[in-house]
C-alpha cells in the first residue's frame, strides 16, 4: 500500500511533479491534493490537527510525519551536468 501511495498513477511522485509545474503551487496545495486523491489508502495518515504542510505515512515499523515545506522547491532543483 505504501508503494501505491508513492508510485501509483495518482501517487505522491505524480502529484508532486504536477504541483511543480503549477505557478501558484504551495506546500499546502500539494499536501491537500495528495490527501484528497489518496484518502482511501490506509497508509496515509489524515490527522485533522496537523499543520497544513504536513502529512504522515504508516510505514512497517511506525508512522512517519513529513514536512512538505521544501518538497516543491527541492523537486524543481536542476540536476548537475
């Protein structure tokens, strides 16, 4: 299920790439879209009181919280030649 969240047609990587080409994208819009599209996956933690730029994933050993504030910026970084 975690792999589906990460790599499926509507998974985290695809949503992040889509948000990177949107001119008004923010960490909040990325997390909101990720949670909305993947709300049925049990491995995505949907805490109502979490800050808007955070999401969680239930991994094998424990739940892990991710802060998405730099996800869009870092994903846009150019690769070295």
